[in-house]
C-alpha cells in the first residue's frame, strides 16, 4: 500500500476521504487497485469515467471496435470527432484528461477463450460491459476459474440488470452468471443492444452502479450484490431485486 498521499491527492479525493468507510487508508487501496473493463460502450463509458475519477490506480480497457455515429447516443466518452477511431484509444485519451495519474492498459482486440485468462489474472476486479450473452458467459467462466470478482450488467430498452459474482466460492449463496441464466436460445445469445434498442440514460445509471460495486469490493465495505440481481425499469419506475442460489448442476462453478 502507498505510504502517504500527496497534498494534491488529498485535495482531489477529499469528498471520498471524509467518508468513514473510505478515509485515507481506503483511498490508498483505490490508488493501488487494478480494474479490467470488458467493453467500452454504454456501460464501459460511465464505469471507466467514475473509476478514473475515484482514483483507481490502473484500468485495463478492452474493445476491438471503432466508434460509430450510432454509439454517440449512449456512449458518453465519445463525440463527433471520435467517429471511425478506435474506442480504446479515444477512451484512454479522454480518461487521462480526467486523471493524468491513471495508468491505462488498452486491449484493441477481441477477447476470446484463448487470451482472457492471461489478461484478467493481472487485475483485482473485472467489469462486464459487454452487449451479448456469449461474451458474458465467456467472462463469467474465466472469472470463476481465476477467482476474480465480476461486476456484471445488462441493458435493454428502459431496463437494466446489475449483479456481482463470486462464483468460485463453494457456497449456495454464490451463484455464477450461468446459474442465473442457464438456458438461452441461439437468437438471444447473439442479440446485442443494436437489436433490442436502449435508452442512453439507463446505461449511465447501470454503469454508475457498477462503479460503486467495484469500489465497495476493493475496500471490503457495505453489502454487495452477490446472489442478487437488481432489475431497474425506468419506463414505469419499478425497482426489483431477485435472489439466486448456486445451481448444483452448473458446469462451471461446482
């Protein structure tokens, strides 16, 4: 852990440091922590912005896409000048403007079974900002295998879902993503935000919640969402929490 905080660090993070659950020691933990974000879209944008602002020491950001004009409706890291440019390269420039001390590792490639384990083993917490179930299963399986906390979210229309996964822990209260979503049709597996539509603001809300779950996990404070799925429906202002148990027949976490 860092021995001391600089005067500028104390000024920058003053509104976090005064919180009794964070304080000087908590801020030091954040400044040496490493978080990996898969997907720099509607979720990855707000997650990365809030984590950079909070003083996370190292961010790994992965996305092989370039910015498209249709992304600008919800992916708030990008602007008109970003179109046709690499998402991770633009994101790195924007995030360093927010926090020059931040260390950023970029992965401008598709994350697959071949490379995911090697990448995530270097990080403390993993954030799922992907837009399809195939990728969510991939990152879930790797996090269970490598014993990494996974903060996962999904978006659809006016709705968002958020959960925290520690599926490697052998307890019925620690389900993995496959326990929660064990059976999906081929059509749903390949569906993305572009297929089902999304209101931009709901991505901001879900990404913000993910960033807070990350901070809580790093600091070991509060109550996390392990075994619980929060569902937010802002079309009708409904909030629901569903509890899950580990599936004893799950092929990944048992």
